[in-house]
């Protein structure tokens, strides 16, 4: 899960920055600053490029990455940029005109999907789940979560007030029922928020406010500070390895009783009916191969339990049964998206590696007369409900790892040894160095000239840094030389 936010860094020059953070390691992947209010949409485009490169490096699909956006990115045009990149998304929306859509009004007219309470503030929100809402006219369709709560006497800073209620909009691509409306809200407000990380980084490393009075200097120190933050986490993890913490973020959905509305004793026995004759179906009929030349339906083998087996031995389960007007029965099978993501022949099967949907196969079954014998196809039972699993959150601790490393480094002895200076041959003529006006006024030099001037010369004496007290395993990780203690 990757997080993006904006914040102000107040020094001599007012600047804003867009920060990209990796949630499970608490390491920064990028920081992009700008003068004044900056160009937040251009900075977000640069952040999306970093995320795409991250996905390519780690062989991940874009849909496997969840991007949590801060509230500033609530415009429909900005959210569309993330959706066009086919990334997972969770964020606020400032387009309160969505409340006027007929689909949203129909959901708001019904009771809320769930009532959730904020653990710290105690605020109670009623959540309404709108599964398929157009973000813009003719644009991408998203899942919209509407949160409402009564308005208070104090002015509200977030949301839209209508009829005594404050409405907040949350947009996501997380599918239901894998993620409930409460799961989406909790991911945004709790585990997805990372203001505490930014606060720790500001307290520990804040040189960009006083090390430079120029915009480029403040931007440079901001990058250095976040790089040092990442380095401390990396070194601390190698110094004292810590396992990833796994938290049950949300429990699995429990099976609701079939008759929860009234007790069993109050129900009257159903009148006896004559058993309906069992209807049998013949073998499945598959559609012809499509123009894309992918695997046809006949390449999937029907199993005895009513499922299908794909050419790479992955199961497809019946998801929909639809009686047709001509008397036939159409059954739609679907694979697991996890099987399709790692499949070696996915390009041949789906012809699109960027799709976020698994492979689906449709079959048509025709009824047979009772006096005919069914020999070629097994009987199809009712499709089993999908297995429910809890939502798990995994991350590493950020405070313990970082502070343990700082405590160890500050308590160790560090020796810095300068080697002997090589003798210099004196040349004929004067040793006086004459500078040009451009060299004297160094602010006129280019970055290449400044780096060349500050570079350590080859003839400089060697420098040896010896750190006492570090473990041998830590030294082996970074290929440090080991000295035997006397």
C-alpha cells in the first residue's frame, strides 16, 4: 500500500511537497516540492511514475498496489489520473454533486449498510455503499462510500452539510464483499493515515527549515532527510532483525442464520407440497473461439463437482446461473484473480495483462427429457458461497527499529584515521592559485562545476572509519572489513 499526501514546510521560502510513503516499511519512495502551493497534479503524475517503476521492479501488477490519497486530491480529474494508471485507489472525493445522482439517492433512501464508531473521537458514522457509480459523466465507474453524521454546533471543516447531516465521500476500487464499507473507511482513517510518520520525521530531522534559505537548498535537504530516515530503518532492521507484524484488520464475515428475523417457535410449518420433478441437463455447449484467438470454452474441462479446470490446472467455479427464454440454462464460471495473476499463459488466455478481472467462461446447458439417460455431463449442484477470510495487515515497527539503531550508534566508539599525505612534487614557477571572477562568486557556477570543485581529489590521503561494537552479521551484510579485538 502506497500513500501520498501534501504538506507545507515553512522556512524562509514557503513551499509545499508531495510525499510518497510505503506503508508496510514506513520508508519514503519519493518527495516532490514546489514553490508556494506548487503544482499538485504534476507532482502526482511524477509520483505515479515512481509507483509504476516500483511495480515493474518488483514484478507486480498495477492492480496489486493500493494508493491512498490525501484529501487535496479529491477532484474528479485527479482521481481519474490514478484510475487511468489502473492502480488500486482509496481516497476522498470533493465532488459532492455525486450525492444528487439517482443511484446514490436510492441507496441513501435505504437503511445504512453499517454504523461505525471512531475509536478515539467516538464519532458515529452511518455508511452507505454505492457499488457502481460514474465518477464523471461517461468516465470511470468506482465504488462510492457515503459517510454521514449529524452536524455539531462547531463549524465543520470536512464534508458537505445537507439537511442537518454532514456527508463525506470516499472513492475506492476495493471490491465487495472482500472489503466492507467499514474496512474502506478504516483503511483511510486509521492504518492508511501516515501523519504520525511525517510528525516523527519532522521532529527528528528538520534541517531544511534552517540549513538553507533558497528553494533548491530546502528541497535538497528535504530529500537528504528522508533518505537518512530510510537508511536508519534499513540499518536498524539489519542490526536487530524484526519479524513483520501481522494484525487482523477486520474479521471474516460470519454466516448469518437463515431465520434471524423471528424465533423458530413462532414460525408455522410450511404446507406440504408435491416434490417437483428433477430437471436434468445435457452436456455443456461452448461458444466458438473469439477473434482474439484465446483459449475457447472447450479447453476447460468440466469436473465432477460442477467446477471447471483450466489448461494450467486451476479451478473455475460457477458464479452465476441464468435461465434463458429458450429454456436453456447459462452458467458463468470464474477463476480466482490470484491464479490468473501468476499464470504463465495469461497473455494467451486473457490477451490483456492489465485487466483486473479473472478469466470467465460461459456455458449453455439444454434440458433433456426424463426418459433420456445423462451420460456425458455430471449433475451440477448449487454454487458454493465464496470462502470468507479476514483482512490482514502486515508491517514492520518504525519507532523501535529506528531508535534502537540510533542508541547503538551513539554509544559506540568511532575512530577516524587519516592516512599519510603523499609527497607533492614542486614545479617550476609560482605556487599562487589565481581564481577567476566566476570561481570567486561560486553562485555563478553550474552544478557540474560545483561538484567538480568539491570532489575529493585522487591524491588526497586515505580515510579509514572504524566503528566498535557492531555485530559480525551486520558487518557481513554490508561487506565491512572485520578487525580482531586485542
